[in-house]
C-alpha cells in the first residue's frame, strides 16, 4: 500500500497491491482521490497485473 498524488491533480491517491490476485501473478489497484469529495472515487480506479510469473 502506498499513498501519493499519482495523477498530479493535487488529491491524495492510494495504491494497493494484491499478491497472487491471479494464478502466480500479483496486481496493483490505484484508487484516485478527489478534491471535491470526502474520500476516494469508487468508480475512478485503474488496475494492473503481470502476465509473467
């Protein structure tokens, strides 16, 4: 887990790692914060995974 302004919009974002999310592969999900809400946008996220074990 890591926090920072990953998209440069001035709001804090959250990166969450998930080891073994898929068979022999991990994944990272980025939850983007919003300057206009009290938390994270649940519909505004990106997810990445590795296809190489």
